[in-house]
C-alpha cells in the first residue's frame, strides 16, 4: 500500500471511530456507572472483539482471493454499496440532529466489564459486515501478499479504534455534561458520512 492510501485509511479509521455510536455509548455508560477504569476495561474488551472479527475476515477474504479474484472484486463492489448506505445514514442522522450522546440505562452490570465488552463486540454481526465492507477497499491485489495487507490493515484499525474508545472512556463524563456535545457529534457524523461515500467512490476510480 502506498503512503497516500495508508494516510487515507488512518483518517477514515479515526473519523469512523470517533463517531459516538453504540460502542461509545457502552463505554461511556460504564465510565459513568462505575469508574473510568470500568470504561477503559470496556474499551479494551471491545478491542479484543474487533481483533476476533479481523482474524475471521482475513481468513475468509484470503480464501476468496486465492480462489477467485473476480469474486473478491464483486465483494469490493458490494462493500462499496454498503459503505454508501452507511454514509447516507450518517448524513441523514446529522441533518435530523439525531446524534445526541445519552447515558444508556440498559447497560449491563459493570462486573467483568472486559469480558462483556468482548462478547458484545464479537456477537455483533454489524461489526463483521463492516470489516468485510471496509477492509477490501484498501487491498491491492498486485502489491504483495493480500493476507499480510488484510492483517496489517485490520490490526491497525483495531488499534486506532481501541485508542479512540479509551479517549471516550477518559472523557465520557465531560462529553455528557458539555452543552456542545451535540454539535460535536453531528459534525463527526457528517464528516464520516462524506468519508464513507468517498471510500465507495474510490473503488469506482480504481476499477477505471
């Protein structure tokens, strides 16, 4: 992967993971109900779940690439369509102002938060679907081992996602008490929406 693509991947990871979604709400809820340490454990647990999804995605996509480059290209196109769908959802959510950070009163009891986080992440099919859609957009079939590319990108995504989650674990209390939290959330929602649609456009340009 060239430096430009790697930079784009990092920016995409940070933008997507900074959006206050279900994982962030789960982390902040644990921080508020317990201590910051609970929120950090939740973030690390979610990170473990990401890695499990990454390994599964790498194995599956690598097998597909070995058997058929055409099938892998089809997966990239379907993934691009899914990213467009997510991007449009983000833009609609920003437009309607449905991005408020609120405490989730239904969060599980904060015992074994690390294990709970790993289970929540691992059993979430949307996480698997996202990885299968997101990672192939940055794979070049003609530059080195595709398995190594998938693994490197997947682990980098997991590390960046976990770092973002740890920031939320530390700053969750401030975010929920800050009157500007809604504006912050809407700004990131819009940025992510444009970015996801842009990534989908990348596959079209690559094919040309």
